């Protein structure tokens, strides 16, 4: 695969996994307040399989360890969460208008 073609870096997959686990924990806390049984968004079997794949990728596919720009996922949190500075939005709009 070439950079940017169809795969997430290992770091990005771990970040997304953490968000899934956080979501599962939050949902189950809310369910507990309502007296509902917990639900499973990801099973222990799936977690085990994911961790095994990560170990394989770390060993066999070093190109998956970071993105092409070398930017850590932690630096992209605002973008991923949809929090973008107004200045960046305005700059983007201006560039789009200039390109037309």
C-alpha cells in the first residue's frame, strides 16, 4: 500500500480503540443510573484478537507505525473531535474561494 491508501496507523487504531472503550464505559454508567444491565460494545474475544493483530503489525509492518507526515494522533485530537479554530476554517474557505 502507498501512504494514505486504505489503512490506519497502529497509533490511530489504538486511539480509536481507547475511544470505543471509553464510550462503552460511559454508556454502561448511564445504563446503571437507569437500572439497566450493562451492554458490550466490544467483547473480550474481540479485544484479544485486536491486541494480537497489533502485535503482528508492530512486528511485520513497520510502515503502519506512524502516518506519512509523522504527526502523532494526539496532535490531531481537535480535528478528530471536530474542534477547529475559527481562523483555520476561515483560511480554508478563503483558499477554496481562491481556487475557484
